[in-house]
C-alpha cells in the first residue's frame, strides 16, 4: 500500500509525518470524521505508552484476545454514562469512545497478523 511505503520512508528520515491521498473525492462528512479521528489516534498512541509494562503492551502479550478484553472493559464502562446518565469519576465518555476506536484498529491489526 502506498501509505505504508510513505510511512516507512518518513520513519527512515526520523519524521512522523504521513500524507495520504485518496483515489476519489472525499465527502465533507468523511473529511470531518477524519479530522476528528486523526487527533484521537494521536492521543491513543500517546496513552498507550502509559500502559507499557515490563513485558510490553497487553497486545504484545495476548494479541487479539488482549484487545478484546480491553474493548469489553471500555464498552462496559460506557454503560453507566450512556444508559443511566451516571457521571464518571476519572474517565470521560468521549475519551472512552476514542479508546475503543484505537483498540478496534489494534484488534484488526492483530487479526491480520494471525491470518498472514
């Protein structure tokens, strides 16, 4: 894939920039979604460093099953605020949703590794 090649070239240069070109017109709604998703992914990547332990991340140790556990936990945390209107003490519902998106992407990555 083109973006993977560009990402590898950017890392080789010591940068963390990526340019992605779509092969068709992108509707405004999709552009708006991506504008929100990309900063959320940057936050997710930064937060992942807080969860590294002596043996790596949960995904390093448990793969797709580890990501499933993380997703299950995050979705369960959303029940109170979404269904019962409860206030969260330390988490924010928006952050949990962003985390879920990040963990879904990681889960997809681990599942792809297993298939290959």
